[in-house]
């Protein structure tokens, strides 16, 4: 369901980051989140994954 790189990240950590980034902005539905992870994110490390994830959110939902 998730790309292998996302096994590096805790789902709780991701969910908390989504709530933080989306507070007062567009709320991200889980299916949309999964689609973003599956289609737009290529990562090799935890730090790169989270940076890319934040870039995707800010680009598409800010």
C-alpha cells in the first residue's frame, strides 16, 4: 500500500505532520494522501521523504 521508503516513517509521525500542515488549510483526505504518496514521492531516506512530502503538500494544497 505504501512505497518501501515510507516504511521508514512512522504513520503516527506522518499523520501528525499532515494535521499540522493542513491546520487552517485544506484538509487532506486519507485516500488523497495515499495517492500522493504512491504517485508523486520518490525517496531514499527519511529526511528526503519528509521534505518531499512537505513540498508536495505546500505545492498542491497551499
